[in-house]
């Protein structure tokens, strides 16, 4: 495939390495100062940008009808707008807050735990996440996804970074070069139960994004990681 990389930070560079190792061609790299944004020769785009440029760059891909795999978070209040735009353009879009295969299996485990634990009044539940100091969005998109899956099983009013009545608490820390740690903690007077995922490097995120690009490039429509996971063997 001829891949466009949009956003050439640490994730973009890791995606470049993984793509080349899987015998793809990097046909275009678009970053802050790129003037020529012609995507007409590209088969698929992988996008990891800052939140404030995400909408503009996603629409660029959709306008060119280039399937886009997006891992940028912090813009999801416009998610419905983008999915509608994609459908109007008869284009292709896949978003995930986290492309790690391990994290997405963790999402499924979290949903299972939340369903079972919500039936007990003895346990308090909280979400904990840690990322590197340069991460802009707070909490992470992954933590929000984890929280939303818990909320679908509980009677909380929502999630919060503060201690608020009837709100699911998310503890969010920015520490050093932390690649990404997420934990759901259930605590009672007698027990502590936790499930967690700790990213050792960015390679898992980059590989997942490239695998999604390989899967999506010949499809039309709006997709999620569940669609991808339900149609592959790994």
C-alpha cells in the first residue's frame, strides 16, 4: 500500500518504521509545515495529530476518498459530524482511542467486569491512567472509553476528574516518558480487585494502526476496532 502519515511526531515515526517493515510505501508525510497536501496517490492515511488539527485533516482525507485510520483523541465532541461527513462523501473512516490489540482486549474484559461488578453494592469503582508529560488531552481517550463502558452498566451521572457525588472518578497523572498505563480498581472493605494494561512501548499502538490500515483500505463506511477485531485472526 501507498500510505500517507498525517502527524509526524513520535507515533508518526513509529508508524513509518512498522509500515516499511511490512513492505508498504510511505507516499506522503503531512506535518505542521507541509504545504503540498495532495493525497491523490495514497491508498490509505494514518492520522495521529494534535486534537485541534484533527477535524481538518480527517476531512482532507475524506475529501480525497482516502480511507483514514485515526488515533487522535480530544476532538470527539465532533465524532457524529465526522461520521456523517464520511457517509456523505461515500468514504472510509476508522477511529479508535487506542490501537493496541492488548488494550482493545482489555476493553472487552473491562465491559465484562463492569457488568458483573455493578450487581454488587460492596465495591467502589475508579479508573486510573498515567501518560507522558507531553500528552495534551487529559484524561486520555482510552480512559474515557474505559469509563464510558463502566457507565453503561452503572447508575453514575458521568465521569469526573474531581471527587463529585454520583460521578465515576478518573485519576489522571502525567509522568516522565510513561507510554500509557490504565487500571480499573474495585475496592471494598475486604477486597481490592484490579484489571490493568501497561504499554511497554509505542510499537503496539503503531502496529495496530497499520494492521487496521491494511484491513480498511478496500472498504467503504464507518468502522470501529470491534469491526476489525471481529474479522481477523491474531
